[in-house]
C-alpha cells in the first residue's frame, strides 16, 4: 500500500523545515508504511514518554533533535522523568544517574514540551476532546484518552511520540479509524454486590482481569455502575494496559462510544462473551500479590499519579492511622499546588507521608527500604511492575488496607471487603 504525502509532508521530508522535522517525518513515513497507512493526519496534541532516562541512547536522540532545531507544533505534555526535580532528595540513585535524567528532561523542555511530568495528563489542563486525533505515549494515558474521553490515539511509544509533536502528523491506522474501535470481547459483571461496586479496590482488579484475557483486543464491560468515577476508570484502564495490551475499552452506559452494547460493538456480534463473578475477581487477587500476607517494608501509591480527590480520601485515613512504615505517594505538580493551597501537604509530611512529583517508584530509585523487601500498593499497575522493575515482592490491597498496614508494619485486611 502506498503512503500518500501532502505537499507539506513532502517539504518536511525534503528538509525544508529543518533537520529535526526531516528526521521525524522520515520515521513517521516509515512507520506508516509498515502499518499500511494510506496517509498522515493532523494531530491536536502529543504526550511524550521518551523523556524518561533509560540510557544514553535517549539523550543522543533528543540531542540530535534539539541540534536540528526541533520545536513542537502542537500542545505537548511530558510524562514522568527519572527524578523529582522539586524534591531531588528523594532520589536514591547515583549522582551520575541523576545528572543524566535531568539532562534528558531539560532537552525535551528545550523542544517546547510542557513540563507537567505526569502519567495522568488527562487530569490536568491537557484534556483532549471527543473525537480529537492525538499522538500519546504512556499506556494508562493512552487507554484513558481513547476510552473515557473518546479521543483517538494508538499505543505510541518512545521517540515516535516526539516525531508527531514536531511535525503535527501521525499515520492514519489502528485506533485513529472508527472501524477499528469496535468492541470485540464482552465482559458481563454478574451479581457483583452494590457495596463492592462502590469500592475503589474493585476497579484495578477488573482491569487486570480484562487486560490479561483480552491481550490487544478491545474489551467491552457491562454491569459497571453509572456512578463510576474518573479515578475508578483511571485505575481500571491502567491495570488493563499493564496486564494486557489494551489501548481502548468500552464500559456500557459510561464511556462515550458505548451508550449501548450494540453501539460499542458497532452492530456486529461479539467475538467472545465472558461472565465475571465475584469469585473470578477474588481468584485474581492472588495474581496481584507475589507473597502471602505478612510484614511489609514500604507502601507506594499513585500509579497513575494520585489526584486531589484521592488525597482527600487518603488524608483522614492517615490521620487515624499514621504510617510507621515508609509511605510514598506519587503525583504531579498541579496536585502538589492544590495540596499546598489546602494546607494538606505539611500535614501529610508531618504524618509520615512522602509526596513525590515528576516521577514514580517503579521507574527510578526512590524507595529507601532495601531491595528484596515487600511493597504494598492499591495500584494494579504498581503491582504488575514492582517485582521486575525494582526487585521488591508486592502485596495488593485497598487504600484502607494499605494505610492500616503501614501503621503496624504488616498486612491488615478488611474482612468485609470481599463477600
């Protein structure tokens, strides 16, 4: 299939818009040809994951773009970096690692990217509208934008993301096209008690289940309550994007392309239908922990980054049960400003809570406890990545269970949570 380029695309490819735009367009056109795109389309925004330091190749690529005059042409936000620039004392790695992480973050700012440093740009001022074509990286941001907002992006990764931001263009394939957004596997929540449906802990478990069973197919969920919050859907999507390759889910009666099951399926039959019971979800809980309940060394929350609403839930819990165990919450700078405005930040710190911005515990060394210990979390994404990324065993629980466990140094369970 031949990729047709506009006149402006051709000029960028020929170098008329500078060396950086030429390199970016060359990468985009090659990608478009690989995926069978017929053309490139305009995008409204980009979200960049390549600003996280993994090695010198990332710095070399970003420096090549900066030296070539790269400037973003659409609103472009930055995902987490590898260091908290506001509180560098949280960083537990080497000075050389910190310097390189900071250098990479600086290079992306030089290209005009907005330094919000968050995996949850959709909970800041950068919230794309329904139907907008965007080029976002970061798996949980992608699934939220597609599913909850109805914007359109593929699962873009490091380096291709900044190419879109520099050119304002993306190959038209995959989830940019309406016909490829049809639901494929339907999950019917059956006889889930209303009390459990209102619990935050349920949503990462549902997400982990549909991700592990759907792979890269598009799941449709029936039976979620109409009152499911933005934070509920955030947690569900993040877990689904971690346990599988989910980039879009439909929740019937909740998400914008699924007013009905028939709409979510675009009038076609489902490829597969699955009934999900409480017992199915309880069995999955065992997959979110790598060790039995026992002593813990650290509690980590905030993947995706904690919202102000989540801090509002956390504060009364830690007031009643101040942590005696290392306790870390990751968020972004806009929420940090909200905490400061309300006087909550100082109180959280006095209670023993470390609030980290710009980064998170599974991508950079923040945890002070020795590797090989046990981390407890209410995040399906943290639960999935903690063992492989930072060498800790993991235990999954509700927000209340995490707080009360941190107060006694070992796992406390709410015996009435799961019927």
